[in-house]
C-alpha cells in the first residue's frame, strides 16, 4: 500500500524542496523546525516516518524539539539506506537561485543532498527496491544524531551517506581530533613580571612546539593537517595572565595515537592537552567505473556502523560549504538523483 501511494505522486521538484529546506534555519541544536517540515513532506509522499529524539547537550542554547528522521515502508527491512544531516553551520543565509545555481546556507551541505536522496528513494521504491531514508541532527558539531541512530538500525546492508563530494565516490574520509590546550599561571602587576607567571607566554611557546610537530602522512590520502582555531587568555594588558586556552583541530589520516603522544610531549612542562573529540579516519567502498575522491573532511559515517557497509557520495563542492557563498549547481543536483539511483541499484543487484 505504501509503495502504491509513493508511486502515485508527481515527480519530486528537487530544486523547490532544496530551497524550502534552506529557508528553514537549522543551525546545529535548532533542527526541530526543519525536522517537522521534512517529516510532513515525507509523510505526504507516502513514506512511513519515525522520529528518534536526540538530547540537547550543555553547549545548546535551544530547548525545542530535536530528533532524527527515519522514513521507509512500515515493517520493511531496507537493503539500502540514504543518509545525511539536517543541521547547518552558522550563519543562516536564506535561499536564492539563478538559471544555474541554488544559493544559501545548506545548499550543498546538505539540504540539496536531502532533496536528491528523497527523489532517488522514490524512483527506487517505484521499481520495487527496498530503500530507506535517515536524516540526522548534529553532524556539524559532534554527530550526536548519528550516535543515537546507531542504537536503532533497520537491518540495511548498505548505507549511502551524503556529503558534498562533487558527485564522486569518496574512497577515504579523514578523521578529526579536537584538542584543548590549557596553560596556568600566576597573576601579578605587569610592571613586576618576576612576581607572576604568564599563562599566555606558556601557551604561545607550547603552541609553537605543537606547530613544529611532523604530522603523519598517508601515501594515498595525503597529510594530516592542524589548525589552531581559537586562542583566549589573560585579564588585561597590565595584568600577568593566570590562564590561557587554545582549541585545535587535527585532520587524521590514520590512527591518532602517534599524534596524541607527540602533542603531549610538545606541551609538557608548559600546558596540559585534553583530547575532547575524536572521529576516526575511515576507508570506504567504491564502485568500478565511477569517479573517486579523498574527503579531507569528517562525516557521520564512523558513527553509523550498524547501518550497513558505507559509501560517501553527494552533489556540490566542499570548497563552498561553510562559506558566505555556498551554492549548488542545478545540473549537479539532477545528476546526483541519477547517480544515487544507479549506485543503489548496483549495490542491491550485487555489482562491484
């Protein structure tokens, strides 16, 4: 009955749905409105929709609904599940379009991908394939939604995760290691520095040592990279600083142990290093004859291990994601629908 209802609908307008999704602000922790909208759209198009509540954490300033969405046929175990995230980075940028592109926050990361996956799922369902949709919250922060979803898998054999890969299949995705470096000191009048101990001076020296670390390199994936994202410390220019903090992000190309040890050694005697989040490096499946790429960014894939063998694929360029000029080519969006459909068919038909 669900399949008949889905096949009776007119073909999905992916451009229109992308713009509707963009125009609902869904910065991480504030995904409730876009989740309700998407659930209504999917229900109206004949999907059976389930929600998975996701708790807010201590960093959230919102108290509204927060949940993942799973959509499929009631009681059916899917062979393939399409998945991506509903949240975006700040700031909110409303949608616009011209003849060639859709613009706005989430255009390629990842609201256009949601539209493409829904359209592909409808095509596959109309042809009798067993397919589901999983849309999660929190990917841009800590993958909280994916971690919740992993506790409630639906028995799928394959997971096609959507991120902007220029419609190329990612054969690997770099991991991430977040580091909090904290230095302590002793306050004093800046005219008498010998009476104090500067935490900021310690931190600057510790970070200089960290920047000199030779990070691991993978021959086929490339180098690990390190970014000092924020630095904060001190009280005033005429006060010797008693505390100073920095937050770092390292993109991993393998296990983290070597990098963790090198950072601990670099800051020893000057500061403390706390590792606050790790997303592991991941090698991924690809299909013969399709173009490939290396994803230098992290995804939800490492946290969705119970949803089947993963592939990573989606329209749009990561180079414009998280920028004021985020956009998605309409041509690439249409191609993504065809590509998602082809990849899912090949997987379900047992093709390499």
